[in-house]
């Protein structure tokens, strides 16, 4: 070992001088040096014929333990390779053999993984199917492990010069991407750390045709990497290093083009006040870049505080790159350590026995950060707003199970991660309602809508009995902080149900979409208005032009346009979700004494006028009528007296929480087709539980006429919705919202 260290130091200082010597003298010196060094076979057993035989490699889980001693001798081997060049001309020939690596073709929502089998029998790039947690086998790239077996003096026998594994993959993006852009018009180049038997570890660029270009030498096994602009940040079994301006470096057809260059320099790190004394300093198994806060909006925003982020077991490691808008240049670099905790720890455990778990693949999808565990326990979403640097904690939410793979690495083109598509719905019934109640086994509260222990159901009204029948219980597993849904409406053209979701300890609220499988996806953030979306929202309805009108407790009327163009996501950190440019706030005139808790859309066909109608919370049930005929200029509410609601006037204020316009498609019209109905909030102690039909609006007398239309079950936090058209697809009380 002493001889190897001496030899390494000697070559570092003298290799280039040696190459200037006459060929015969150089050959003589090489023979003398090589006679004093042992053949390198750190991956296995050296056979009699000089080849390296691999009998059993085991599971190469480098995130939790050093891989082996291959990298210790790797540098010596690479420097020996430098000396084996017979002349400067051979070096020049190697460097002239540059290759063209094509840009990576990205489309849509793509979660890639570089994976290697436990026995190193294959290395592939796979496309993760987020609908199943498995892989799309039709789109995988299978690397030719013998691609470099004929380079130089490599032999095909055994494993010499074969590809061993690939990890530390990161996508370089030329230019800026836009939210939801799908990679269109941008150039993406994939870089990875490629491990080759008896030759070492190299930074390579590769494309989807299997072309590989060698860019730089790396020391030891590398398994965590990310690009920050043009710089490739990488760590592994031996420390942390940076390859500066990697995309500007030439790409060679083999490692011989890198002869005469050194490995990427290791950088010192400081963790919990201590500078690492050894280069064996383990970080997590993959890196992503986190822009904690930015100056500006969307993808064009400049990071103010930027970090490299990685997970190791139950801890989150952060290395700050930009602090308050300035590059961090300190040395050693400090590693900030935070606890990584499950948002829902009673159901989803963040780590396994002994608080251990290897997080081998990480992705940043348009600002949303996800990590996958090697043991297949799940795909987890990082909640950036949960980070508490004082308490040293962070929160993570499990989204789906995922494939089990021991040696893998995640990368993406940076576009939005879209969950499985929300399905269209068709309504079998006239009146649907979303309602939130105290959770089973939980103590009673008069405000279940603000408790994450509550339960939310979608149900329909049985008009023959006045009872609501449950269709689905809303699945909160992907959003365990959810407390309630309200302000729901079905898109008139797309047939997609949209609602407002309230979550504990999160402002502002979210507009979400939901289908019959009860799976929630985020659509857009509601953060406009005088209080930046911090107040609950109630009334909602679509107009015929697909504008989503809603009213909130901040006394503001809102219009959300183009919801059908938004891609659903799973993370609040996605820049597409945070883009609320389609929302317009109208803060004047719409106080709580002039707008009610749910809307119907009333059309006056003769004068081609469209109105939002609601019943105001009041002792005498006044009616609010808002002219939205010009959707860019909603008018001040007109207040009508009500007729036919006398039975509800008890001297106490009443909230009218659900309103419907019954479906009318001309085929399954029924007795209620196109008619408008309201029902009030009632507690268990109140007897009044009626359904009322709005029969007429008298604009001259400013009077709204109602009539009794039957009974409707009790609820205190609810909202009504229906489809514009009704479709009968059979009777199934358990699944009454059907796939269209």
C-alpha cells in the first residue's frame, strides 16, 4: 500500500515529463514501474491468467456502507493507464476521438430511474409509471455492458472493462424551462457516474440511443448528483466534489481520452460543528436542488436561498449554495441536519427498523421534490413550508407505493409530475352534496371543517325519502392534513369535479379536482384577495363559459378561468400549482350580508342575462342576485326579498349551504330538470330540514319566489353540486358517480 501511495504521488508530478521522453526510454521505465505494482482486481479474485473474476457481489447499497476497496486502487490504475501510452501521438489520438451525445428527448411527466441489478447483470434507465408504482418496460434503455470491452488492452474474458453499474445521474438543462412545459424547446443532456471494472468511475454523458461520452474522472463510487447551472455536484463513498462547467468539457468515446487528467477534487464538509476528518463522509443517496425562496415568479425566478437537499435514513441534509442572494463560498461547506418526519406517522412510517432507510432516487419536478425508498416503501413528497430551522424538523407525505430496487438513481427533465388523470364523471342523480362530519370515534365538535380528524363524504339526495345516501368517502391519504372540502362544482364541458380543500396549518387554500376513485389532485393555489386566500371559501358554480365563480369569507368574489388547462399535481410546491394567474379577485361590494353560502346559475333568456343567485345568511333569508353577464365586470349584488321561506324565519340567522340546478339534457329530464333548489344548514338539534325550489325572480318587485320541494337530511358543513347533464348507467349505490 505504501508503494502504491508513493507511486501515485510520483505520477501526479512527473507523468507529463515522462511523456516527453524518447519512446524507448519511456518503455523501459514503464516496464520497471509496472513490475513493482500488483494488477488491480479489487472487485473480485485475480485468476492465473490475469483476468478479474467476480463470484458474488451482493447488494451494492452504497448509501449505508462503503462499497468496497475498488476506488482506493482506482487512482493508481488510472495513472498507470496514463503511462501505458506509448507516445504523445497516442494521447493525441485518444483525445481526438470525441463523440456526439444527443440531447435527451423529454415529453410530458417523466420520472426516470437509473437502475442496476443486485448481481450487476444489467444496468438500465427506466421510466417510472406513477399510476402503478412500477416501470414502463416499453421505454427502458438497456446499456450494453460489453460496450468498452475492446478498448485498449481490455479483454473480453471475465468482467475486465465491463460496465459494472451507473448512478449519480442528473439532467443538465440548456436554458430555462417553464411550468408544465414538458421539455418543449429546451435542450436536455443526461450525465451519470459510470463504474467500469478495473478502470474506475467516470462522469459520462449519454443519450437514448446508447451513445456514451466520457467527460471527467471521479473518485470512488458516486451515487448522489445534481446540476446547479453548469456545475455537476456529486458525492458518494468518498466525499463531496464538483465538476465545474461539465457541459463545456469534451466528450470522449472512452476513458483513454481522459488520460493525463485528475479526478474531481474532494471538498471538505462540516456537519454539526465538526469538519469531516476522513473522505469517507456519507451523505444521502441522491441530490435535488431546492429553491427555498425566490425573487420573482415561476421558472424565471432567481433563487434567494438555494440548497442541495438529500435524505439519509431519518435525517434531511442541506448544503446551502446561495444565501440571501449571494453564492456561498465558505470552506468547509456546512451540512445542515434536520429531522425528516412523516406527516401521518401512525399510518406511514418514514423509516424502517432502527430508523434506517435508503433513499436512492430523488426528483425535482417543477419545484416539487420527491424521494423514493429503495425498499419499495413508497414515493414521498417534501413539504417545503414545513421546514423549521429552529426546531430542526421537516415533513414528508407518502403518495404511492413504488418499485423495490437496491441500486438506483432518479432524474427528470424538470417538468411537472402529473398523477394519473382525473376521470370525467356523469351524474346518475339530481342532487349531490359534499359534506364533512366529526370523524368516527372522535369527540364532538361544532367545527369539523377545521379538524383533520373529520371525515368527508360525497353523497346524493334520495328525493323519495329526503335522506342522503353515501357514494364515496373522500380518500385523504395523499393529503393527511386535509380538514374539509367545500365550494364544489362540475365543469360544464370537461365533466370534472372541482372543490376547495382546507388543510390544517396551511394557508392559502387549494382548488382541487376529484373523481369517483376519491383521489384528490391539486389544481391551483388560491392566494389572491385582501387576505391572500387565508379565509374559507363557500359558494361555487361554473358559468356556461367554464368560468369558476366562488365567494370567500374575506368578502370577495372570485373568478377562476382556464381550470381545465391546468395539470393536476400532488405537491403544493409545484410551480404550476402556485401559478394563480387565472384567478381574478373582485373585492368590492361582496360583503357577507350581500352574498350567500352557495350559488345557482340563473339565466334570463329573453334579455340574455346570467346571474349568480344565493340566499344570504340572515333572519329573513334575503336573496342575493349578481349580474355576471359580462364575466369581466360582475355587478354589485341586488338584494331581493324572499317569498315562500316563511317556515324558516324563526328570528335566528340561517345559512343556506347547498344549492343545485338539476341536470337537463333533454333525454333524462325528470321532474326537476333545469330547476333550482336550496337547503339550509341544520344541526342535529334543529328540526328544520327542508328542500326549497326557487321558482321565479321578479326583477321589478325585487322578490324571489320559493316553494317547498320535500325534505333534505341534516348537515352543518356541506355544499351542493350536480352535472349539467344526467346519464343513467345502472343502479349501484356504492358507486353512483360513474366514469364517463
